[in-house]
C-alpha cells in the first residue's frame, strides 16, 4: 500500500507544494494531506483505505453526494458518445434551460469551465457594457484567481495571510476598489469619490470564503439601489451558493423585487465536472461575442460530458434534496455548538442558508466582515480539525471555509460526525 505521506512526497517533487490548488496542502492545519481514491455518497476513502465522512463535498459541487448513480450514468453515456467536438451540442441548451427556469434574473447564459472564468468574464462584460474601468469588491470575498480581484480575497489567501498576490501589477490592482463588507456607507462614498468611473460592484451573494458571513438585512438590495443610481452593474457571484442553498441560489432564496444584472455560477452547476457560467440581463449578455464587442471563448466551454453531469445534477436537485440538506445543516450546527459549549470554547456559528462555518472567540463581537473574521482565535481550528480527521471526519482544512453537506449525509453519517465532536471540542479548548 502506498501511504498518504509517500504520495505527498512524490507529488511534492513534481508539483509546487505537491498540490494543484493551495488549500489542499493542509498549510494552515499542518500534517499530511489525504489522497482520496474514492467517494460514495457522504463517504470518502483515502489511499490507505481509511474512510471519512466528507464535509467538503468537493468544495460544493457534490450536492447529491459522491458518485450519485444518475449523474454517473449520464456522464458514462455522454462519454461513450465522445468527449467533445468543439461544436455546439444539444446538452448546452438543456442545462441553460434548467438554469433559466430556476433563476429568473437569468435571461441569457454563457457556459465557461471555472468560476474564475465566470467572474473574469462578468467583470470584462461590465466594463465593456458601461465603458468604465473601476470595479468594487469587498474584503474577504473570493471571486477566483483573476488578477484584479485577488486583493483581500479571503479563504486560501486568508489562510496564507497574503494581502493579495505577487505578480499582480499595480496598474491592475489600482482598478479595484476594496471595501469593507456589509458597509453600504463605504459603497456610497466610493461612488461619490469616483463619479462616472465605476463599472460594477461584484459581491458574493452570501460570502463563504472568510467563513460564512451573512449579508446584513437589506445589504444586497442596497447594492442594487446604489449601482442603479450610479449607472453601474451589480454582479452577484453565486459560484458557491448557486443551486446549493436552494433551487435558485442565494439571491432567489433571500431577496425579492429586484435583480442583479449579472450572476456567476460554478460548482453545483457542473455536478463535479469543470463547468461554470455567467448569466443575466439579455441586454448586457448580448454584449458578448459573437453578438457584441466583448470577447470571450473557450475550447472546452459547454463540454458535453460536463453538461451531462450538470443536467443530471440539477434534474435531481429536487426540493426534497434542499429540505434534507437544510435539516442536516441545522442539526449539525446545533451539535457543534453544544460540543463547543460543553468544553467552554467561545465561538460563533455563522450561517447563510444551509451554509455554515465556525469561528472561535467571536461570540461577543460576531463576524460581519473580513476584519472580524481575521481577528478570531484561528489557532483553535488546527487541533479541532485533526481530532475530527483522526475520528474519520474530513473537514475543510481551513477555518475560513464553509462546511458542505449533501443529500447523501444520512443519519448514520451525521451520527459519525456527532460522535467525533466532543473530542474535537476538547482539543480546541486546549
Ligand atoms: N467565486 C466564488 C464565490 C468561489 O467560492 C470560487 C471558488 O471557490 C470562485 C468564484 C472560483 O471558482 P473556481 O475555483 O472554479 O475558479
């Protein structure tokens, strides 16, 4: 048997940090990353044959659990017909129809391959549509690794305590205004300071990359009002929340009577294969090539196997699935709080829809923005994480990430997590 450590050693000689995405390296929790070889339902199996109840769910896509039979069958059937043709295929419109049917703010949709591409294209489109250069983002919100949006970008970057990234030019960074989350006054002031120059505000529909931080009452609607008053676009990033917190994502769940101009999707929309999308108002979307002057393209965009995974996932993401995930999330939040309370660990559980995360030492002040998230006692997470891992529960290897559940997290899986919590809470208390 090859051990996780041997696999990591080999990988580290071949790939920077031994990984293809930084947070997988266990940098903020230490120890040896697990190399998974199989996922079935709520359970992952590593290279050493150890099983874990999975609370990462592929960072969101696995809403139906791993290897859901209907998704695997659809993927196998599509793959057997060919992996891609570089032409349009019927499944693209099929997936687009499912999205348009679920998210009324989407009149037109463009498939891309990653969430980063979706937000990158949305920003370019906003600039092309408005003829303006500046973009507002919020500290702690992550929109993928496009240059202009890496400043104060939460999760992976928060984990590594990097303010932005080397390699991003000052000229690029200067076109992004980074504001504190949940502060409409700061947004209004930015529009006053830069009249006629701001193309768009981009925001996570509900941030989940500085831990979960719910938008305050009326915050997203306030962004809509301010952008509209100033002729700028509102881009709502639903890469993480879309089709996960509810059938239409967070915007459809929490707000009514207004719509963003553009929305971005990823993760669940591809059911575990590389698909993402941007969509929105027809007038804006038709600024994209081939109809409009804003260029965007992709060899693998709308790949038929990925489309099949997305279609099968959304078709099976029924109201029962969301009811199950909501209930499992509530149950786990309560069990987690009870275990931490029993050990006297000061904490708060942050939630938005069925997404939640824990932060330590924050019960008094709460967590409304990135400064609050960074001020927590994050050192308590590594011992908590490793205790859970030793008990067979795979948590996100960073305190700044949400915990993800699926419809496959049944009573047995939840009981295994709950059985592991007391020891982990004790470890966090130490
Ligand atoms: N936007 C949000 C809100 C995300 O959470 C992520 C990834 O976690 C992205 C964009 C980037 O997506 P991807 O990793 O597919 O490029």
